[in-house]
């Protein structure tokens, strides 16, 4: 199984990356996988220009030549795509949204039939991002799994380290283990 992990947080090794680590440990408990990580904040990815060049080009390639080309290749090779992101203002990070918008070039060919695992850490709301993935999954025949982890105590107004969210970390590990055993 080929796995692509898109890290949407601009802060490496923080909450959303930790949640992804637990998922990947569970996934690999059934054998090694080929895993490619992309830290979106470190890449040079221009926003989609809405030119629809990808809809008419013979191979549906994007007209923009930048680091997104690396993700296109990895996406096409992957069976499983992991989207891991914190929520900023109730939605995925700008880095994740920019990369996802550029996946328009894949939507014409090669996007469908994958397994998506969406791992979200949030303070107040995550429904808009979850609903986005729920809306597109049936159309593209995507097998969708997701875990959301609230990392903020809204009553006492303080951050909760993801290490204190043992139920969600265990859920991520178990999901990885289950997917790893069936794929």
C-alpha cells in the first residue's frame, strides 16, 4: 500500500502531526508501507488560477509548474491519502486549502477510488471541513475515514496538548491498524 500524507499545519510535530503519527503507527503494525510525507508549508504551491487548462489538456495537467507536481505524482501512486490539519477559523489551513484547490487537475482523471483519512485538531469547530470531505466522497467513490480531536478546553480557556487526548490518539492508532489489516 502506498500512502501519501499531506501535513497542513505550518507547525511541524504539533497536534495534527502527532495524531497522524499514531494513525501511521497503527497502519504499519500490520507491515511496512511506502509513506510519502509532504509538509505543505515548506512547499512552493501557487493558488489555483481557475483557468481550467487542466480540463482541456491531454493529460489533465495543471498549467502551473511548481512543487504541486510532486504531490500530483505521489497522489496518483497512492492508495491511501492522509490529510492532517488543524482548524483555523473553523476550516482547514490555507496551506491545505491551496493544495486541495490545485487538485482540480486530478479531479479530471486519477482522483477517484482512493481511501481518504482526514485527521483534524480543532479548538471550536471542524464541521465545515468534515462536511466538505463528506460531500465529495460519494461522487469520487472515496472511502472516507476521519477523526477529529478537540485540543482546547472552552470552559477553562486553555489549550489541551494532544498527548492528553488519549481516546483520540487510540482511535487514530486503531483506525490505522484496521485499514492496514484490510488493505
